[in-house]
C-alpha cells in the first residue's frame, strides 16, 4: 500500500463524479476533492479557482466543530448564515461553470 502511494499521485485515489460519468454533467461538488488536495499543497488561489466554496465550507466546518466544545451565543444564527453563504457560493459557482 505504501509503495502505491509513493508511485501514484493522490489524484489516482480520488472518487470519480458519477454525475459526470453517467450524464456528462458536473455536479455541485465537482472539484471539491481536488480543491482540498490543492489546499494541502499550499495552492490557495488555485484551490479557490477549482472550487470557490472551499473557504466558506472550511469556515462553517470550523465553527460547527468549535461550537461543539465551546457554546457560542447566537450560534444557530451564525451557523445558518455561514450555511447560506456556503450554499449560495456553491450554486453561483456551479451556474457560472455551466454558463462558461
């Protein structure tokens, strides 16, 4: 297994998009895996270009994780706002991707 990781790139282990394979249409999550990989490589701008919702999703995940241990006042409103921001970013970037 370790030899496979050294020989192959991490992209060889990424899950394929079934929507793209079956219908030749990208889904709302297309690019997320590669974006996370690019973040770990330090390619922050390229990660954003690959999947613009990566940063709102990170902020939302971080806040939800932190809120599990430290309860914040108005946390429900903050989580809802961050979720709306993330979903809006996902939908807008998807629409822009389809139009172009």
